């Protein structure tokens, strides 16, 4: 918990994040390339492995997951 509390000191003026369970929800209105919160930043500070997906990718993955499976045979 102490590691998480210290992250706020690094955020930019418009960047926000929220940690829920094992996920970090990051909002960078000026762009992911301009934020101090990179994948490497979270990995170093929280001592975890991270991956990132933008909202467009997540929306598409959900759509794919909701489609019924089609058996195309072997």
C-alpha cells in the first residue's frame, strides 16, 4: 500500500490513475507518450510485471469475446 500511495507524487497535471484489484486504470488526456506514467514506471515502482491496452483495443476484444464461436472444422 505504501508503494501505491507514493505514486501520486509523480503524476503530471492532467494524468490520473486508479488501482482496482490487480489493474491500473490510467487516463492521459495529453497522450500516453507525454505522461511520466509508462509501463516501465509502474513495473519499477510497484515491483510487478505490466502490460497495457488502450480503450479501443479493450472494446474490440470484448466484442470478439461476445461473438458465438464458429466451428470451421479441421
